C-alpha cells in the first residue's frame, strides 16, 4: 500500500505548521470527581513533554497518571466521572508501567476487550491510545484520534482505520489495525526525516480560528462518497480555541452575521459597533461585549476540557458543580462561545 504522493506533498509543505496541544489544569479536572487527595504536581496545565518525562511521572499513582493524560487530552469530566467509577482498567496502567504488556497491539486489544465488556464507560480508542502512548512510550504506540486517523486514511487513500459517521474512531478497530496505523506513522516519519511522535503532532495539526494548513486540508477533503459520487461532509466536532478580542472584531466587522446559539434553539445577530461586539438575541435584546467581558469568557474557555467548550451549561450560573458562578452576564455571556464556535468552524 503506497502513500498518495500528491497528498504527501501537501503534508510535507505543512511540516511543523502546528501549535503544541495544551492541556487544562489536571488537578482541577480530577477534583471534579476524584475522592482522593491528588498530587500537587497535577496542579498545572500539562504538556506533551511532561507526559513523556519518566521523572515527572514517577511520583504519580496509576490513578493520577490516568487523570494527567486524560485531562491533557480534553476528556469531558462527566465521561471521566463515569470512567473512574469502575477502576478495573487501572490494572492496565500498572501493567504498562511495569512492562508487563509487551507490544502496542497487545495493549490496544486489552483496552478493547474492557471496552467490549462495558468496563471503559466514557473512554474509546481516541483516549485509550493516549494512555498507551504516554504510560509506556517504549511501546511506540501513537494517538489514534479522529484527526490522525483521517490523515492516514487520506494519505493512503484507503479506510485503514474505521471511523463513525460523525468522524470519530470506531470500536470496530482492532489491535491489528492499530499496529498498521502506528506502522504508517513510522513510515511517514521516516520519509519526512522526523520523529514519529512529531509526525503524529503534524497530523493532528492545529484547530481553532487559525487552523494549521494540514488541518484545513483534512477538513476540506475528508468525507465519504455518496452514490452520486459527491463528497458528504461528516465532521461535526469543532475545536473551540481562545480567540483574541481584536481578532474576533476583525473577523466580524464590515458584516452582520446570524448564527445559532450553542444549544441551537434560537439564533443571534452579531455585528461590530464602536469597537464592541454587539449581540442581538431572538427577543431583540442587545448588549455590546467589550474586551474585558470577552477576556473573562476566554479565561473560562481555557478552564474547560475541549469536549465541554461547546456546552451552554458551562457558561451560565447554576447549582451544578460545572456551573460558572463568576459569569459576567447571565443572558449574554453564553452567546460569546457560540461566536467562538462560528469563527473556529
């Protein structure tokens, strides 16, 4: 199976055109559901390098290491809460750390079996391959998420990795498929003369308003063909990243946009007026969002795992543990993330 040379040239021209993925505060993520006193080393936004650092990970328990990796990956805290209610999977963390699991294919199959037996609630292949990747880097297992999977399928013009209709990694994949995926990562890395882990970062690229060139290519070209041979766009997941107030203003000015709210139940009108982002809701109420208001919501965005950034409930006042008691405006603050989602699309 050969790589499509034309598409490979697109990847080559996009080499290192990405921003390193930043996690959220791991301790805050874990404190949402954990009943143990978590190590202070988790009280920060972790980086990929720290998760690969044996010295950093040495003092973490198996549970804390799982929290570190899954929070870095942006897992929804509700999924984390469900996952940690059954801790049988932590034995695999222990076995990976103690080199009891000898290959990346074996590691994948062991997680997949737990998944099949309903003992990995909330965690599919995109997340347990993160555990394989970081718990024991010596296995050379790479993260098989939707972006790296779509990349490999497009580069080789074949459905090597099974994806769902919404574009996520399917449970139909096996350890053998994961082994093939990893081998392709290594093959491409060798061809580009870079480390496979760096190649994986290149394939993940960058999302948000300023997408990396490779991410743009994947978004524009990934899909399935209908009977009429037309591409069907299936991507629903949008990376919501922090956008500077000035950048938002520049992207909206000289136009008036009408977009759905996060919940999709109504629409809002957005325009720029006297350097304010003026929002008009469905009841024809208006508020101008200034830089201070915008920045507070961007700080909130940074606190949230990627999978929660598109949830209206995370930006409003309420009695739930995930509510935002410091919400600047109970009516209009929840509209700002909808603008972020629109600009990042």
